[in-house]
């Protein structure tokens, strides 16, 4: 059964993570600009700090989730993620806010890895690829709803503090929900190989009495080296999304006079994501992972080109539709690719590797987006995003696709 009680709880908790996160995400450039007078480059540097610490946390989160009790890791990281929102209420200076925002990335990186790993744990193996696709719907629903709510509160009351507090309450609700999940008995799956093909990639060896001893804690325990090419490709794709999602609101306001359209952009984007995930779930159930990834990436690249080439509402909202339809097919397929490259005992590492790759691209997109927009304007910034996305797609067709088919374990 796909929609069992534990899966529904973890799915809902993931919704709360991204609802609270996306509630403030499109407003932060405006907040830093209006409250502290921060320039474009400063905004890019401050916002990238969150992504950098999330990246560092995710590098270790996979190993931690695979080694220590998942309940403890999940609830601790989720609680820290929640209470950091209260810190924004006292961030009265630009420096203090920058420190809080940067530190907040660590529990976010950890909770997204641990929650998604638990979701995979509670899925039936035959429904795993499909379940991963539906799990992403919780992100999409949050992305559809929360930016609109945050922007509405801002437009009506202009109260950033209320938005920060609402994020805290929503994330706290997620902690409560996850605390009711029935975890498996605390016997680490990485204590023994489970299926064919695992020995060739496992970092463990057997002694004479059949017990498993850890040979080395190599880099492969923190990043799935089998998936390096998928990671490079995904970083290129997320680079573009990092540029677009971060500078969308301020670009729309300054360049096209769109003051309340950002929420609609994310709503349209999320509707496209949900439609494509629902239509693509049948294909994933049949194991057509590569097909979904190919279709999604090919469609998505045109959205960034449209956004850069047509600087008006047609390009603005047209990008949202195309990007949603493309990413809805691409993202669950790529996540399944990472999981299929790892033995069952390395699920946490596979998830953290995928999310780390996504974070690297997002962080670089935010940093370079701020630099390029400061010196060359937003038009050049979004063309840069389109070109990097295209390079990632070309790399997929030239190398990643063939490499994955050779290395996959399932």
C-alpha cells in the first residue's frame, strides 16, 4: 500500500518544512532591501549563507542518518529548524540577521535528508519510485500556497514579523506530526547487505565469522561517488532555479512593475509541478526513470530561455507553466536515479548527495546572480541562468544518461 499512515505523516511533515521555508523565501530580498537598505550583491551574499550551511550539513547528514537512530536525528534537526524562525524576530541588525540566516541552513539541510529517508523507509519497495514522486507533491503544494500567503500578509499589513512567526508555528506543527511516526526497530540496515549487487559498492568487508567491520570512512560515506555525474548535472539545473526564485520578486517589481504577481508565479509553477508529477507517476511505477528525467529536463530548459528572452508578463508566467511541467517530471526521476545507484544501507547518503548537489547549484546561482545583476543588470542574469541550465542538459545527454544505465543497482 502506497498511502499508509506513516507515509502520510512524513508527507505532511515535509509539507510543513517547505511551507514554512517558502513562506519567507520570496520576501527576504525585499525585507533586506527595505529594512536594512542592503544592495543586490549584499542580498545575494547573505541569502547564499543559508544554502552553504545547508550544503555542509547535508554532506554529513546522510552518514548520520544511516548510522544513528533516525527518530532522534529527525526530531532534533526538525526542532532546531523550527526554533530558528523565532531568531528572525530579534534579528535587529543586518549582521545579526545574516548570522541567524546562515546558521538556519544547517538544520534545514539535516531535516530534509532525514525526513525524505524516513519516507523511503516506510514505502513498499515496489512503490518506491512512485512514492518518491508523490512525496515531492508536498513540496509543490507548499510552494503553491505559502508564497501567496506570505506576499498577501506583506501587501495587506507590511508585517514581516508576523510572517516569521507563522513560519515558526507551521514548522513546529511538523515536529509534532513527525513525533507520531512509527519508526522501524532501531536496527541499522547498514549492518548487513540486503540484495544483489550491493557488495561491489559497499564500504564494508566481512571477517572470518561473517561479521561486518567498517573498513574506512571514506568520502563515499558522505557523498555517493557513483552519482557524481548526476550531481554535477543537477547542480547546473538548480543554479538556474536559484537565480530565478531568489531574484524573481525584486525583478518583477523593479523591471516590470509586478508587485503582487510573485505569488501567482509560484502558484502557476506549483500547479504545473503537481500535474506533471501526477501524470508521470504511472511512468515511474513502470520503471521509466530515464524517460521521465529526459522529458523533464528537455522541457524545463525552454522555460529559462523564455523568461530571459521575453521580459514581459507572457514570458514571466509562461516560464512558470513550462518550468512546473518540466521539473515535475525531472526531480522525482533524478532522485530515484540517486537511490537506484546506492545499496539499501546507503539511502541516507543517496538522499543527502542529491540534495547537496541541488544546494551547490542554488548557492552558486544566488551568489553569481547577485554579482551579475549588480554589474550587468537582470537581463544578463537570467540569460546566464538559461545558459547554465542548457549546459546541464547537454551534459546529461552526452554522459550522465549512459553512465547511470551502466551503474544502477535496481
